[in-house]
């Protein structure tokens, strides 16, 4: 499954979203709030390990086994709860192993879509 990225087009209070092959702007928070803190929770550590093992502990882009990270192909915003879904609550096809270099390059070139649910 290929990641569905869109080119970065940052606006002050909104971000481009892809849904049903249609691009449009929605007003959502540009940050996840406690996202970095969530990456230290056992639930994320377990999910991360599962994805690393699935991808044979190698970057899916360049094949290295150094400095591996798990990338979310899209982010989900739960409108009812008014927050982003926890990092470990995503289905496995929406997560991919990338090395730090490929992950960083991807984020400089593309914007990860935010799906409003």
C-alpha cells in the first residue's frame, strides 16, 4: 500500500487534507498536543516494535537498519472527542518503518494528510 501524501501547503490555521481523492482545507490544530509524550508510553513502544518486526527492522525506503523510526502515513482527528487518535491506535497498514534520514526528507517534501473522522 503506497502512502498517500500531498505536497506541503501550510496555511496559518488550516492544513490540506485528502479524502476520497479530493483535496480541501479544514481548520484543525496543527499539532498533536501530547504526541511526543505519547511516544514514551508502553502502548506505543509495543506497536512500534510490531511494525519494526513486520518490516524486518529495515527502512522501507532505502533498506538501512540504522536509526529506525515508525512513520504514520496519515493522522486521524476524532471530531467527536476533539483530539487526534493516539499513535498506537492506527491500523498497521498506516504505519511504516523509515530511517531517520528518509523520515526527515519525507516530512520536508510532503505533508502527512489529516483525516477528520
